């Protein structure tokens, strides 16, 4: 049986890896490729044009209910998840996973469930670990797990986490990944593997999560709701009942971002308060209300002191690993 469904996930540094991957594919490729690259939702992107020019395969943005066609590649649109069903693709909204929409895990899981042994999962350059849980499902369903050599990747977080958490079949430089994909797609045609038509669950109810996992004291960094610890494909994951999902690394990174955002909000509020108190002090002075003006000035200085102290704390925080790709690198 050929492995003719290829799902590829990449993040920071992933554009160069994707261009190299496409440059070495065969124009007679018998597989279909599906791509998730983390890029900002705002602005335009010419990723389809860039990748089409990089190699012999036609690349376009995926559209909901499009048919799966061999020898072509489809990119998950910004702000939408790309999922696979037997013979077609779905482009849907829904909660973010690991802080991303589209998410690599979402695509990989759907490929494992819809195509089983026919699927190849490829993890390229990127930070953190989006794609690890999905790659485990591809491997568990009989598919092939390929990972870019971390020594070659611009950002080795995603490849290294995949190697640590999944019994991957090959760790290769991008050139050899292209060759492996071409060879696997030439496999002997046999009876098509049985597929499951189970769609992705965008939302899980509280009762279902209580049965599947354990409620934690944490809150969801996306919506502020309660979080459950669940195990998927042997990995611990965090989910809220809205449907937001996180790996452990992504959950920790997003909580770090939430702390920083909260601190900057405090700085903003204190600085606005100090400006307001300064104006009130000036108005009181104009009216000859010296004691009132002095009280406002004291409160203003206290607000500024607190603002400066919090600002120093924020600036001392270690920055979280870059997870996206700047728009200038996606065009």
C-alpha cells in the first residue's frame, strides 16, 4: 500500500525548510501534501506562490470540502484548522490548539484517523512541540513518522520534541525527506486501508472531560475557563470545555505570556492613574485647595513608583521561544 497522504507541520524557520522540501519533490509525485505553517493571522501571505515557485508541485490554499488530488499540495489558511476526511478536506474554525489556528496536531490527528497506514507525518523546523501528539497518532495508526534533522533545522524545538516523544521512523535532512516521500508514494497499490470518518471534536462537554481526565486548578490562557489534564496518544494534554487544547510546553509558554500581558496591563492602568491624579492635583492647586492637591500628588507618586517597579519585573522576564513566522518571511 502506498503512503500517499503527506501532512507537514512547521513553525519558526519553517519556510526555508518547506522551500527545500518542495524543490526536491518529483513532478510525478503520486501523493497529496497538506501543510500547516504558523504565520500571523493579520496581513496577506504569498506562501502558495513561493512554494509553487520552489518546486514542481502546484500549491494552493485549502478550501472547505475540496477533493484530495494526487500531485498537489494544500496549505491551511490563516485562522482556520485544516482537517482531512476520506477523499476530501475540511477547513474549519474552532478553538486554538497549542495557541495556534491552524495547528499541526489538528491536521496530523485527522490524517491518522482518516487514512491510517497511508499517512506520512513530517515535522520540520519550529519551537515548542505542536505536532508531537498528532505524530504519535499517525505512528499508532500504522503511518510513517518523519522528522527533520534538528542539527539542520533553524529552530530545533519541534523536531527534538518529536524525536523525544515519538518512535519516529526516520530523522533526515530535508533533501532526504523529499526522497523518502517520493519513494513511499510509489508503494504497491493494494486494498485501501479502512478509514474512520470520525470528525474532530471541536468542543468537549464538562461531563465528558470529567470522565476522560482530571480537573486541574489551572485556567485556560485563551478563555479563562477551567482546565482538565487528559492523556492522548500517551501524552499529557490540557483541554478546556470550550475546546482549547495545549501540550504541556505550550501550556507553560502561554501562561508565561498571560502573566506578562497582565503585568503590562497593570503598568498601563497605573500610568493612566498617575496622569489623572496629576491633573486633579493641578486643578486643586488652581482652586487654592493645597491639602487636596498634596494628597493627589502623593497618590500620583505612589502610582508611578508601582508602575516603575512592575515595569522592571516585566523587563526582567525571560522571553518565550518564538513560535510564529514573521509575515516578511512568508512572502
